[in-house]
C-alpha cells in the first residue's frame, strides 16, 4: 500500500479533490465531481497515466452526503493500493477564533457546525464532506483548513463595521475569505521575488468569486470581502460592495424577503446580472454587447477603486499580483487595470502580459506586477501534512 493524502473541497453541487504523497507532497492527481446529487460524473487526472471519468448517477438519502460518499468510494476503488492517511478539508469559515489549520475531533466538528449560519451556502457542504470522509477513512487524520484563517490578526479597524460594539463582539465583523489562495500565492511570490514579497503587496484573486488582499511582509492587513463572501469586488453572480439602504428599499418597496434577497445577491447579480449574458468572463468578453462591455468596465472600475483603498491601507504599493481564472488568463483585463495604474508607477510589459509570464511589469516600472497561478489544493496539502503528522 502507498500512503496518500487527500484534499477535499466540497461545495453545494461539486467536489474538487487532489491526491498527494504525504511524505514528499508530490501531487499524484487531481479531479472533481460535477452535478453532485444529480447526474454526477467523477473526473480524475492522475499525474501519470490516463485520465478517467466515471458516471456516478444519483445518490440516495441525505443527498449531498450520499453523493459525496459515493464519489469518494468510487475514487477509493479507482486508486487501488492507496492508503489514505490524512484528509485535508477546505472549510470556508473558521470564525473569529480559528486562525490556523486544526485536526477535526468531535469538539472541533461541533464548533465548525455552530458557524454554519455565518456561511449557510458553503459551511454545511464543507461539513458534509467531513462526515463522508470520516466514515470512509476512519483511520485517517482529518484536518480543517480555513479560508478565513489567513486574515485573523487584522487591526480592529480593518475588521470592524460601524455598528454597535456589542455586535462586533458577537461576531458581526469582517472575516475575509480566499485565505488559502492568498497564502499560497504569497509563498510563491517569496520564491519568485523575495525582496518584493517582504514589502507591500496586493493580491487580486479573480475567479468566479473575487477578492483582493493587502499584505505587508506576507501577512494580510486588509481584504475586500467582509462578513460574507458578498462584499468588495463584483463577481460572477454576486454584486460586491452595495449600499445596505438598497436592500432596505427592496424589502420595503418591492417585497423582497431574506430568501429572495439571498437569491438576488448570490445568483443573479455581478457580471451575470450586469451583462445579461453569463457569469463566465470568456463568454462576456466574446459577447461584446453594450451591456457586456458595461459589465467589464464596472469590474475594472471597482478593481482600480479597491486597489486605491488597499494601497492607502498599506501606505504605498510595491507589487500587484493577479491570480484566479480571470487574473491568470485574461490578458485584456490585466491590461485594462494596468492602464489605470500609471499614477502608482505601473508600466506594463505588453508582450510579457500577452504571454502570461510571471513578471508582467516592464523593467523600469516602479510598481512590479506578476501573474502567479494559485493552487489551493497544494496549500491544503501542506497544512494537512504539517498538522496531521507533526
Ligand atoms: P472558481 O472561483 O470557481 O475557482 P476560477 O478561478 O476557475 O473559478 O475562475 C473562473 C473564471 O475564470 C470564469 O469567469 C472564466 O471565464 C475565467 N477564465 C478561465 N479561463 C479563462 C481564459 N482563458 N480567459 C479569460 N477568462 C478565463
């Protein structure tokens, strides 16, 4: 039997996973399941050998859990000879207290379940993944890795809202998310340009979800997402920054209740709502309609605006790093943002940008710019190995 470390990112209808050698942290393969609870299909790309996919079909009973269990069971059978020693879970919310990865025992599980109301669209699915993995791999250490943890330790002013103080004390504060991505990218930047990684850096994680983080010497000092994953930048289907008065208006004048607001804010807004085309950046760029162009212009405007605020938080800026599906792949988005940052001293190297090279700023640029692909699974694997085998 070969030892294996499994990373799991369990969502409402999809599961992403990767398999690592727990000793060397070499990646043995990655995969995912789409349409969990429906006509689910498992895809796996081993590092060596042929990719395969397997139709899982519909699970019974507690739908997400049964579907997850089925998916993991299939994966276990597809990888004969692997003994899963540790499972690292991506958990969206660690609350105000959990600032580092932790082994999941019954007490930790109960504490994480209590945080479900803070992230109702993610945390319950993350925890269904924990239950499924505990049942299927009872001998393996289960480790929780949090999207919020990287942002713990902010100054009070970076986490507070202007609400009554007792609400902050009761947990109504900015938590920030995408922490595993920021941690990974910041670690890579330290390898790529150590002198810059020790300075003032903004990382823009631009995928379906989008946020930015201001870092000083590799530590988060501010971030654009807040109490929930709705705040900050516009995203695929979420609006980003919004006046709460608009929500009061929708409730009093248009009869929206919590469920209708949630559907509006999580599923019908952002790039999809503005463009009327899609939540997918490539489709919006390809559409080229006036509303699609407006959606792109708004995204760029909000990015530049938030970069200005985060730069003020940092007292200046040494580097801007693009990551996430849009940040890593959209040449035109990076060019549009860079064109608005001349005042910060950014001079883009057009051909380096077009080729998505690691450093995309021209040599005389006062502000350095980079493209650094993120790898949240690897970050989870590193945390899990350290936490499980320490
Ligand atoms: P998630 O947040 O779900 O992990 P990703 O980080 O994969 O999402 O980002 C998805 C986004 O990246 C989509 O809007 C998609 O259109 C965009 N994207 C992916 N590939 C490209 C590409 N080659 N050019 C432009 N945008 C891309």
